C-alpha cells in the first residue's frame, strides 16, 4: 500500500501532467523522445530490465522464423485450386504409390522438425516472453509517467524501488488486461490470416477479400491503440481487465485519428524491421547472427518508444475529456445564471 506522501505526490504529478497543452501527432512523439533523452538513468534502467526479454526474443526469432516459413512453403505447394496439385492428388489415389510414399516421407520429416521447433517456440512465446515483456512494459510506463509529471531527477535506485512497488501492486491487473488485449488481437489476426488465405486460394475473388482485408487491418491498427492504452491504464490506474480497455475506448473517443496515426507508425516500423530477415529466410538464405540481433534490438527499442508514446497519448486523451467536462459545467452554470 502507498503511504499518504506517495499518494499526494502521485496526485500532484497527475495534475502537472493534465495541466499541459493538448498534443498532436508530432508533439506526442516529441514529448516521448524528450522523456527518453532527458533522463539517462531511465534509459539505463530500461536496458537492464529489457535484456532478458531481448535474449528470449532472439531465441524466439532463431527458432520460429525458419519453421514458420517452411510451413508457408508447404501450404503454398498444396493449393487445392491449382490444377497441377489436382494431378498430384489423382496420381496418389490411382496408381502412383511412389509419388504418395515420397510426399508422405517429406511430410513426416517436416512434421517432426516442425513439432520440435514449434514446441520450444510456443513455450517461449506463451510464458517467458509474455512475462518478461509485461515487466518491461510496467517499468517503462510507470517511470516514464513519473518523469512526465516532473520527477526527471530520479536516481537509478529510486527508479528500481518504484518499479518494484508497481510490479507488486499492479502486476496481476496488468497481466489480466494484457491477456484480454492478446485475445482481441489474436482473434483479429486470425481474421486477417483467413482473408489473406482466401485471396491466395481464390484469385477470382481476391478484390473482395482484399477490400475486407484492408478494412480489417485498418480497424486492427485503430483498435490496437485502445487495447494498449488499456494496459497503460491498468498500470497507472486501478482499472484492469476488460474494464480498463472499456475506459480506454471511452477516453479515446475524440482522439481515434491520433491513436491510429501513432500506431500506424509503429506497425509500419515493426514490419520494416522484420521483413529483411523474413525475405532472406524465404529465399533459402540465413539471416545471420548479426541480422537477428539487429532485428530484435530494433523491435525492443521500438516497443519502448511505443509505450512511452502511449503513456503520453493516455494523458492527452484524459486531458481532453476533463476539458470537455469543464466546458459543459461552465456552460451549465452560465445558463443557470442567465
């Protein structure tokens, strides 16, 4: 539990933040980079806390990406709408025992390799990476919010103490909200995968599926700002779970375009950071140790900047809501006076 001095300090920081001016796209990014560069202790803290996450993500990239691309190649070779694939299936069913045995052997080898790599990757993704990423997120959001509120002179030990307190009090709520956000994002991504698969298998209807795909992708980027702001709220406020995401949707009603623009930038950066290694693996080449390290490093840095930007975006949305309430109250008092 926080004592009286800590509660009063937290309220003072919130008032100082809410007293700032309304921010736009460039101003939000500028405020985030100002927080990052004005406090070297904060950068050092994030590097220390994020190093285990970096190591886990690096192992995840090395194990998952080659297997994932092998799976895509296998699916692309077994297109049921391709006439050549129909010939292979007919050969297997009528008289081509050699053809069947050869394909079966290839699939068996691939399945064994796939199962081994996917088992390790799934364990890393579902447990270790999720937990380490949550710890890094709590640290980034909580300390950046304190710096944004005026506590830019915090020492490294003080930051560690604050992070330990926040992890002890908000870990459960933040984990619940993160699981809801992960569920919503996974369902939307499954829809995008289904649409992209239909575009590949049915070229004649690709325009229809492509239009729906673009619309759903746009909504995914817009919704991701709400889901991620819900995680920020569960760290800085008492709300958690689907309630925190609902509060985020309510706060961001007048700033959806700003949230979409901010998340679009980070979505594009994530795609750009991941494409070089995926392209090399798809063409049968290795990404290399240096390529994997650079790709994972850029992803970690991008995520840190994204959470600082989302913290600034959260307070900007909250500030706009309070301004609207104050305007309504002032208008009501003016009407009563009249």
